[in-house]
């Protein structure tokens, strides 16, 4: 299943769209750690400290209604 992982950091929010639920679970298991790492597109990505993490089963609709 693919969806969007939403990662909250101290000073920002990161949206990872079209990722497998397994990637979300891997990140979720590292919540609160100083170095949150996962593999995306055959590369290891370090997101630093992440907490909390949320899952959205579909892509997020970015229509701002302008």
C-alpha cells in the first residue's frame, strides 16, 4: 500500500508522497531517535530527529482554492 508519510521535526514538516507503508513503519519505529534513517529510491536518507510521524493512505490534495 502506498501513501504519504508526514514527518514532524522541531522546525519543519516533511511530506513523503507515494511511499510504501513499510517505509512509514520503519520511520515510525525510529521516532524520538536523534538520527531517523530510511532507504528511498535506493539511497539512505537521514531525516534527523523526527517525532511524531503520521500516515495518509492517499496523496495529499494540495489545491489551495486560488
